[in-house]
C-alpha cells in the first residue's frame, strides 16, 4: 500500500493494473477520508490547486475500511465500473 501526504496527514492509496472495456489501464484508488480532506475548502474544483492535482490522479475513492481488502475484490465489488483485476503496483 502506498500513501499520499496532504496537509501533514498520510492517506493510503493503491494502484492496480486492470482491464476496462478491453483496454489495460493503471488506476489509483484512495480513501473517502482523503476526498473529504481535499474537498474541505472546495479547492478540489479549482484548476491549478494541489487539491485538484491530487484528485486528478485518483480514479476512485472507497470507504476507508475497503482500502485494505483484497485487490481483486475491490475491483469486482467496490468500484464504479466493471473491470478485471490484473495486478497491483507497489
């Protein structure tokens, strides 16, 4: 598991290689806690902000307790579109 540090707090992230609609892609997921921190002052919606830059790198946010589950299970049951798990980047 990797982390992103934002305002002195570390938030877990995970990066997966997956197949979506026949195309292999690399996606990064993070926790809802990170999204809440990024959007606290609505800067996540402003171009050129650190918050927006971080958010642009995240494919999907999951509940904090989901981030530690099996990668294939996350891809199958917790993301917003069907995908096939290939591997995880560390």
